[in-house]
């Protein structure tokens, strides 16, 4: 079983596709202010979309090459959210090499080297209007539409441990360095880590269903928010385990993080189909 967020340490050939979306829960839009006085409060929610395709090719028993392309989006469900939070679209690709470091009957450890090239386009009407109000005019530095390139490189360690034929654990730690996904920062480190517990009912119960439950912390929100607290994710996944070469399942993700200038944290529920 493979969780697309945590990954897999095994040297094998596979194609993994994720198609999904999500929405904020109890989202409170930040008001437009003039001289620290609230003048307009709007309502709405944010929706998120995702298309992610990854292919890994086994080259040797100890090495594999992989590549991934992804498209992500965020926009408001109502006029208020669309005006205040704008539209964010992220596209990108990455490629890397996976190396087997150690493998036994019940434990596997692999390391990877990866390069990421992403681009984010943001339309933020609220910040544009707030900038016009604060400066009293339109200035070149106050843009309505801006693009942010994001180039990173890094490495990761991924391990898997089988407690028995039914239960297992997969964990991942990633360190990357590169451009910041904001207009106001320079290069920075990105530290991501997480783990999932899995249960496969096929070996003992002869039921071709598996479950995954875990946690993941990632440095980069989606796509271009400056944050006070970084995103934490609760992961849950249902997988069909009847065919070894098929990774068919439903993945759910509950994410919480707090952007700059927000009084409350943002909560997001994402659902994606893996196939």
C-alpha cells in the first residue's frame, strides 16, 4: 500500500494518479480596513483542486527514477471570498532518484535526491485594494496579479516496517532548500515529516481492503500564503488491496494552518481518488 503524501521506500515501477478537491471549514474572511477600522465584511469559503501524476521506473534492484507533474488551484466559492482571497494556481514538476539503503524481511529504508520546479500565479484583489487605500494611489509594487517561481532541491529518507502480515508503518522525513513561495522572502529550508499506520485485511480476513491513518507536517502551504503556523495534516486512506499492481483508493486529508493577518487558523478537508 502506498500513501501519496508519505511515499514508499520500495524500489518498484508504478504509476500513481491523484484527482481531488477540498473546501475550508468555518472559514472567516478577513475584513477590508481603512486606518485600522473595519469597513467591509464579506462571506464565503475557499475550494481547492488537485491533479497529481507520478511515475516511478525501477532501473536496478537498488535504484529507481521518478517524475511527477501537478496542478493545484484555490478560489472562492462566493463573490466575497473571490474578491478578498483571490485565485491561486500552482503548476510544476519534479524528478528524482530513489536509492535502497537497507532491506530485510520486515524493514525497508531508502533515500532520495529530488529537484522541484514550480510556478504559482496569484490574483489577490483584497491586498491590491488594501494597498491602494494605504498608499492613496496605485504604485508599481502593488500588483493585482503576480507570479512566483519556486525552484528547490533536497533529499528524503523513507522507511517501512511490517509488524506482522496485517499491520505496518511507513514514515518519511524530507529536507529541501530553495526559493520561497512568497513575494517577500528569499531562499529558505523546507522541512517535512510524517508517518502512517496501515492495516491490510487481505492476508488474515481474505478481504481485499486496506486502511491507512497518519500525520504529516509540511512547511509549504498551497499555494502562496505567508503563515504563522505551518500546515499539519491528518491522513486517512481506504485502499483496494486485491491486486498488487493496482493502487486504487480514496484519500482524505484534514489540514490546519494559520496565515499571516488571520485571527483564526484555516481548516481544510480534502478528498482525492487514487488510481
